[in-house]
């Protein structure tokens, strides 16, 4: 049995409002947020740069990657899940 303990994320759902949906890349294939809409999100660090990235839960993104810059969103609520 392994003694390694993996980090467990807190049981929190974050909601964020899109405040900037401009400059969609030409080669982006997938869902794109709309200004003013509220989305359930996860904020995770980029694997290589460790900079925060916003992942919208339920969005489909084929390429280049389904993460958005944090300046495009403002956090509006955190809901603790039981």
C-alpha cells in the first residue's frame, strides 16, 4: 500500500462572470464565453508556467487548449459543497 497522499481539492464550486470575450484566436475550435454570462469554473495553474488559468466546466475545446486567461473573468461566488 502506498504512503503517498495526493492533494485533495477543497469541495468548492467557483462561479465567475465573463468580462472580456475579445480576441478569439483564429484557430480556436470549441466553445467561447460570452460577456456578462456566469460560468462554473476551476482555476488551475499551468503545468509549465504555474500561471493561473480558468477552465469553464462543461465547455468543449478541441484546440489549442480549453483554458482562458484570468483577466477575462471576475469571481463572483464560491459555494462550499457538502
